[in-house]
């Protein structure tokens, strides 16, 4: 799929749980790479809760491979992954596509069958598109109140506006 913009996600939704195995299968996705912090779990949650465990189990049962990619340190992602047992990449340096590409290789799938799910346009969406895969943007689990994050969220708004206009336009063509 040709990307129109590195900064415009293909899909936007409230949270990971709305990205069901059925929805993934319908889109032709057989592998999903998740950002960890503020996408799968809040920063302070050290281990997956029951809902997260059930969600990843449902994906596995449906034959969908999963991985976690994070800019956070190795200890953080390994502790969180102890019970999930999925492929991980820590210190990914997103928006570099390197960590995303490592996951695609680990899956052994063509890139068109892999999806990235994250909460930030300038790291997650950009890393996914630079690696040649689609991106699902979710709302951040918790908003960070630092000036840096407030500025980053403000800078994302025009790209989300373009996404919404494209969705409205494509629905009108059906």
C-alpha cells in the first residue's frame, strides 16, 4: 500500500481492545507490533493486567503473531513481557524503523500482513511507515502533562484532521 504521508495513520481508534482478531483478519493482518507505554499499558504498570493478558491470548488463539516495541529500557519491557512471552525490542529509538523491521523479520511475514499499533504520530506512526507497514493510532491511555508532550500532542492535531477528512471523503464515495 502506498503511503500518502508518513504522519497520517491508516486507522484511528480509542484503544487496543477495539482492534479485534476479526478486524485484523479482515484487513489481512497476521502480525501486530504494539508500542508498550501508553498504548498497551500506562507507564507505571509493570506487568500486564488480566484484560491485557486475555487480549493477547485471543490474538494468539486467532493465529495472529504479536510483538512489543518500545523506546523504553530493556528491563521495563522484559518485566512486562514475562507473562506475555512475545517477541520484544527495547531501546528501539523510534521513529527509526529498525525495531519494527526486526519484528517483521521475527514474524516471517510479508510487511503487508503486519500492522503497528501505537499512541504517537511522531514516533510510532512514523516508525511504522518508514518500515513500510500500516499504523493504527490509539488514544494515549494517560495524558502526560509535561510541556514536551502537550506540544507534541498539539502538533499531531493537523495530521489527525487530515485523517478524519480522508475517512469522511472515502465513506462518501461508497
